[in-house]
């Protein structure tokens, strides 16, 4: 299984779960070499590490994905900013990582699976389904990931490649530190307090998800139990989009 954004958050939780469930080999991708190597060392299966930027075409051209049967297209960043104030460079930065990187990862995975089939899950977000002020670039990138997965599902069906997306609401991961205002709050109040406060405002269940919860749902979508499911978007948001 290929996992991008594998050194932390949902990616790391998914890697741990798949390894525990008996994955033969994990191909782990992240730009943070030190964190990726430290994390991968703890996994009880064969590991192949790819260090680099998921938006780099050469990274994927050179990647050895021999035998690939599963993929988790997960690398992404958080960002904020009102449309009227958002610099084009920031818009492009977010779209590049969250959408261009997802496209290149998906393309490489589908090519590697073309002769044997497989299953792919793309990490989108509830932000791609529900409009909120101040997250235009992030929301647009995640809405695009949902539709990209749907198109890929149609294109991949003839080769027995299933493609689904998952749209989490709030999850307790480091991605929140990519939003300056929230990062400042975390520094002052601590993660637990900030997550609790934000969840109480907009999530009916009153909490954010743990990365391990989302990992379990990704593993389910990858599994044979979901063998007849493709092109779906699994919403896991504690009721946020209601």
C-alpha cells in the first residue's frame, strides 16, 4: 500500500493500522525525511520510504511502485484567508499540494495497478462539501479531490481499480497549525482546549475525530468488504455538514 503524508496525522495512523492488519509492504511518502524515517522504523512490516514533494513529477516518474495493490492519497496542507485578501501565490500553493499532488499520486497509483486492479482512497474534507468563510483555497482543493475520485472511479473500473474518497470533519492532526490564527490559539491555549472549543461550535457530536478513527474507515474502504463500492465519498464529520 502506498500512503502519502505518511509521517504524521491520518497518514501515520493508517500506516500503523494497515501494518497491524498484516500489510506485506508499505510505501511511505513524506517531505519530512527525519520524521518519516523515525516513524517507519516502528512498523512491523517491510517499508519503502520515498522522501520528497508529491507535486514533483520526477518523484513519481522515479518511484518504484512494483506490486502496488492499494493506495491512500493523503498528503495535504491546511490554509486560511478570505477571498478578497488571498494572494494568488497562496491560492496556488494550496491547490498545488492538495490537488496537483493528489492528481500525480493518483495517476502513478492507477498506472501501477493497471494490470492487476486495486483500491484507492483519497483524503478529501467536509470543507469540500460545506461552505465556510476564510477557507476558499482549501475548500476548493478538497471539493476537487472528491470529484477527481469520482472520475477516477469511472476510468479505473474497467481495470478493476476502485477509487473512493473520505471527507473528514475536524480531526486532531497537525494540519491545523497551517492556519495562522489557529496555530496562535494552540500556542496560547494548547491543542486539547482549542480542539474542544472548535468542536463545540460546529460539530453536533461535540468533539473532533482521532486520526485512528479515520484510519479505520480508510482501511474499510480499501478492504474487500467494500469490493462493490467505488466513486463514493464517505463523510465522517460528527454531523458537521448536517
